[in-house]
């Protein structure tokens, strides 16, 4: 979930804590950074009274200073904070209850404790292997250096800790000695044992330095997407595990073997699934793996560059250039995957995403359990598309959790072409299904089952209202508007549930309502106005400015139009469904369409023909 949406989900006390952290970092940084001082002063008002949009803007301005401060504070918090950082920055853990994080911590701690004991036994056992590069010798060297880095402060009567500089040297040493991530943690546990308890206090300390938010009323922990990326950089993690999984899914068995052999891992009698899991758990450097490990040792530079070119194609990465050197191609792959989330959500509409998820659940009844395991999602509530979106889990991420064989089974059962990337074929098929509903948008609004069936659209009457809402979102998305599902989910309650939120800026929104009507004009103004006024109050109390309420329906009665125009409490615009489809058609027919959401803020019954004419 984005920082702006988390700020809308937490109370003022929690928000103020983060603002205080930013304020402190700003004041210190501005003393030495005149350009930053100039840009900060350009923000309206005082930092402590800033809007959510201003806070996000300020965070972006001070990000380098913020990252440096977090890095320093984490070093002071010690090994327990490092382990928790690893947990909360992993895929699927950015929104979780404190009790769930505690259970993940306990599981991780037990695993590290077990491996630490095995490592200690190995270090204490006399070695018959005189090779300097045996696993025992490499672990012994790393253990000795780590112990020295930790304990050398005590000789100068200072608290024992590993500084940032020492950590950087140890990371290089571990890479050169080929020490896996799990063995690094286990070895450090031997030197500086990670506390088994006190997790709540450590999370509170991390909250105090701006790393996370804790909503006390339900004990929910939130880590913003921007902070997850920051924590990954601090940990030296270039790719999230879900993106590394994509790469490994595209590799052949021989290439997976090459990676494992390069790091002294067993390959005989090991299933493909286990090979992939082993590689992910090793915590390898992505750059080294792409440039060195996947190809045979005898491969030359041109062979390796050609393999990365093929990998770009296999992953369906949309790059403007391929790069000419090995380093350039590696960097382009990593950057493209790191920046792919928003584009991947836009590939499918909200309707298409829900339909794809439902279809996959039919093919694989165990899909929900698989996703909960893969992304460490608590099973205390049903897993749906809204939850996945809040956790930044895209349609692509879901399809890559499935094995290549499973994806091909889905493709074949859907009767799709066997040529091309099967995952891309599946995604495109659900995008096509949404387009069909858009073409019959007016019939959907009027709940005309006969017309829908004539267009080969099979839909239950009970589902029409939900479908109309989802297709309306898809139209807004195709118009280039920001349909903010994260914000909608974070502010909606079980009682007040707005249909659609269009974000105009970090703080300004349009609240949309999609209403179907089987016969005649939509005429329920009193009921509808009570609904939308409750939504407006809810959003404004969360720090958002509601620029307009937009109601989309097949048509409106004269009394409804008059009541909307005379309402002095809120600004309401009305738009007929056929008019919205007309606007979309005009938008698609223009080479360079000129369209803005502000065209929906005129109030009263909007003249769709005039808007379409001026796009």
C-alpha cells in the first residue's frame, strides 16, 4: 500500500509520529543542503500541519537523508530489528497484524537457531579438507571476521555493535566467500544472539524512527511500498523474491543446475520446485546470478549477453532499449521488474483481475492456500483481489506463483493459442472479456439480460450491479484516470462503501457511484444523497478533499436532476451510462486526446456529447 493511502488509514496520532520524524530529518538536512531547504520552504504551510499530499512530497524530497537515518538507527536497534526488517519487507508482509508478525518471527528465529547450532558444530569439528575454499573454512573465516567486527568496540569501552562501514565490508566478504543469506544470519546469531522475545517493543522502536505504522485499535502493522523499497536497498536486496521467482521460472532445468553448482549445492535427485526454493533461500546477488551463474562456465560475454536478451523476451519486459553491455542489460532487467507493479495492475481492469482470480481458483482450489504460503499472508480473513492489491500482488505475481506446467494447463483448458507466453495469453484473454462488457455497457446499466445474452455475455442478474461498478472502473482506467482501489479499501468501512474513487492528486478525490436501473429513470435521490454524504464525511475526516461526487446511471428522472442541482451540502455531477461510453469512444478515436477528470466536476447533468466533442 502506498504511503499516501496508509496516512489516510491511520489516526492523527500515528500520522503525527511520522511527521515528527520527517520534521527532525528535514531540520538537520536543511542545515547542510541549501537546495533541499529551498524546495522544502516552497511547500505550503508548516510541516506539522501538512496534508497527506504534502507529507508524501516531503518524504520524496528528503528520501536520501531519510534512508541514511533509517540505516543508522537500524544499526543501533540491533539484531532483532534486522530480523524484523527482513520479515516486514518480504512479499505479502507489508500489512499484517502484530500477532502474525510475531508468529513469523518465532518461525524465523527457530530456523536460525537450528542452523546456528549446525554451523557451530561444523566450526568445532576438525576438518580433513585442507582446501581453503571448503564450506567449513569459508564459514570459519566469515565467523572470525564477524566476531571481530562485533566485539572490537568492547576493547575501547564502547557498546558492541557492527557499524555501517563494517557491515558493508562483511557483505563483500560474504559474497566473495559465497556465504548464503541463511548462513550469514545463523553465523551472526552465534556471535550476537537474536532475542527470542520483546518483539512488540522492537516494533514500537521501529515505528518511532518512521519505518512503519501501527494502528493500535486493531493492532495492524503497515509498511508503505516506498519504505519496503528503501528497506530492500538497505539490505542489499536488488529484487523482491516474487520477481526473482519470475526469473527462475523462465530458466531451463540445466540453467537452474548451473546456479546451484556454482554455489556447491546438490542437484541430483532434486525436483525443479525444490531447486527454485533453494536458490531463493540462498539470497544470491541477482547481478552475479544473471551475469555468471545461469550460463555454463565456458560461455563468453556475447553468449551471456544473448541469454539476457532472450530472458527479456521470455519475461515480456517492455524496454525502450536492450543495452549493449552485460551490465546494462542486467540493470535494465532489474529496474524493469522493480518498477513493474503499477503497469501490471493497469493491464487488467478491476473486473478482469477479479475474473482471472476466480477462474484460477476454479482450476486450482488450493490457489488461496498456495498464495497465503508463498506470500506469508495470514488466513484470518478471505483472500480477495482487494487484499492482494493492497499487498501490491499483481495478476502477474499470481500467475508466476503457479508452475509452468500448471499455467499451461490453464491455457489449454481455456482454449487459448499454444504459441507465445502462456501467462501473457491468459492475461490478454481476461482483458478481452472486459472489452466485451464495455461494448455492451448501456445494456449492463439497464440490466437488460436479453441484450447481454445476445452478445454472448453470460451473467446472473444478481451479479449485474457489481459488474456494472467494475466495468465503470475499467472505463475510467481506459480514460487515463487514477482509479484508487488502495485508498477506497483503506477508507471504506462495513457500513460506508463508496463504489469508485478517482484520485486527482495526493489529497483531492472524486467519489463515484455506479447505479443500475431496470426500467425507467433512476429516481432515488434521498437514498443516494444520504449514501454519498456519508462517504464524503468519511473521506474528509481522513484528510482528503472531495472535489466532486459523480453518479453514473442509465438515465435520471427530472426530480433527481433538480434535487442534485439544488443540493447545497455537496457538489454532485450526473452522467448517463451511454454518455460515458460515448466519451470513451471519442477518447479512443483521437490520436492525442485531451481529457481530464475535471470535466466531471461541472455539476448537474453532464453533457456527454459536448465533452466527447472537445476531447
